[in-house]
C-alpha cells in the first residue's frame, strides 16, 4: 500500500479524515506511523497529496489532508479480456489497475469455462477490492471500469465496433504473423484470449470488425504474464 | 502444459518414453489422449517434436518420439532479482522461465526480509518445478540456472562485474530520470529490487560497477508485474 485511498465517507471535516479497519491496520502495523508523520494519500477519483497524522488511537487514525497533485496519466487502452479463471482474474485486475488501465471488458469466449462466470470474485465489491490494490500500489486514484459481457457474439457485433472507434485495435494471437507493435502514440484496444487462445471463429469475427492479430513471438505466455508484457510493449 | 518435458530417465528405448504421475495425469485428463494421438514433447535441454501415443494404461502412457525442432531462442538477459516473498518468487520464476530468461541471480538487499531466505521454495527441486512450469507453458526445453546470493556486498563487488561484462546493465529504479530503453539489440543484465526498492547505498554500488538506473514511469509496480513488463519492453 503505497497510497492510502480515501473516499467521501472517510471525511469528518473539510480537510480531515478518520480511518479504521484495513487502512488503519496498515498504517499502524506496516508504516508504524506516529502523530505528525506525513503519509501519501489520495481521494478516490480525485487529487493526491499528503496526510499528516493528527491523532492515533488503538483502532483509528485521523489525518489532516493537503491534496495538491493530479493522479498519474492513465494508459490510453481498453482491455478486452476473455474471462480468466478466478485466481488469475484477481492478479490480472491488480496488475492492469496498477499499470493504469481504466476500462476493461471481461468477455466470453469458446474456451472460457462456464463455471468462471459464477465466481463470487466477479461481484462489484470484490472486483473493486482488487482494482483498489492496484491503485494503492501505483499511487493512482482513478478507479477503472470493469464491464462483464458473458455473450461473445452480441458484444462483438453490437458493442465492440464503437469501443474500438479511433483506436488501434489489436488481438493477441500466438499464431499471428505480425509482431506486436511498440511505443504506440495513439489509443489502443487490446483483446486477449483465454488459455488456449481464441478459436478461429472468434479471431475472424474480431478481424472482421477491425482487430489486427499480433503476436509476442514463438512463446505462448500465461494470461497474467501476457497482460503486463503486452501493455509494456505497446506504451 | 503445452509441452511434455521429458528427461533421460523417461526413456525405455531409443525413441520411446513411458510417463507416469503428473504428466500422465495431464495427458489422460486434460488432453484426453488416445492411442495414435500426437502430443507436443521436448527433451530437457534438447530438441522438441511430437510423441505418438503407442500404449495407454490406467497409470501410464508410452510415446514414440520424433524430435526434430530446436527450442525457441532464449532472451539474452541475466536477471538479478532481490529475493521476493515466497509466493511471489513462484510466480516470477514461472513468468521469467516462460519468457525465455536462462540465468537468474536471487540476491539479498536491505529490504529483503530475512525469513525469505529460509523458505522451502528455495530448494533446488522446488525451484526446478516452477521453472519447468514456465518451460512447459512456452514450449521450451532449456532449464534456466538460478543462483542464490544471500550476501549483497560480496556479490556486487566480486561477482557482478563479470556477470555484466559485455551487456547493457540496467537497474529498475522508480526514481530514475532515464526511461527504460526499448527493443535492445544487445544482451542485457537487469537488476530489480525488492518491494520498496533498493536502498540508496545499493543503487550507488550498482551504479558504480556500471548499472544505469532506469524507470518505467511514475507508477511503482509489483515485482510480479514489473518482471514481464521490463522484459517485454527491453526485447
């Protein structure tokens, strides 16, 4: 936790917050903060700055805020990701959030196991917890949007053309002949398939609406490895 | 498991192997292979090719091999990594192995918790298991070397200068002004610190022997995210 992320409910005055629970525990046990210490803080979807510890009890901490910085620039990318297995989803959401992705579609694909769509990790609160871990890691405050699209065809046909408008649309496909481009200067939409990859019908569908299949080379990587690798290659 | 990795002990004849245990289970339950099927196989530190299923019992499988391909090219990089916490180490070893890293030094640093060095995951067999998972993922056969260096100073002073000879030596450092270069055409040595980063003394030591501090930008990332992100940026 490199940043304490604050929400409106934490405020007890114009520039004053009181924290309990997980954030208090972290400040008390990891930072071992004392009265007077300055901590990195940020307001959810707002500015960042410092919080000075004004009181510290056995169960809560009070901070006086000075918020004067903008959050770091987002990555200009929309991630379209075949729903991974739950424990991988968690890691991918944390990584994508920490790298600055602000819009994620979790979509179905032939090789996504049906049971993945029933995972409790897809609940809004649970996903926000993972996304928050990524923001705290990267000292960012802007919560990413995550959209669930459990039907591939209507999403690809009716919604995806508008998503990729004015972006470079790429689909990661180990069999593609074109190598993934580097150092983009334009916004991108990046589609990543499930373990085993998108099936030919899905690749064709994506290519038809404007996605270019690209590869990272001969090696097929795990989803949790390929997401940071591709984002870092592109930007 | 995109590849069955074979070792000398599996051979029952010149071109014939018999598998039990984990690999048999995977072939039977995930591939659901039948006699006559062709599976991707590779000989540890040797060539790759296909194995045709010749017999299948309730506890073992026999394959006839045809090995005629070279393993994919390695990444020309030596990874010098402050020992991460055990569960992160596991993920980093799998990711680095799948991306083609062949030489890894796990080193001490001021912010590495002493207890990490006592983890059973640092045993040779346990680490080889993680490295094997990465090779199987990427259809590679060449086992990476992992070296443990629990003392920072003697490693940095006595051994590291020879390691970085004729390579571009970079140390990931969030505070660095220089951005991480892209698309290297020369071999590299990449040093990555612990959560919280190398301390100034360590950065100075590394810079003194020839490492250039570079950053991925304003965002500090987790070790398991920064390893694939940096490797992908560099190559």
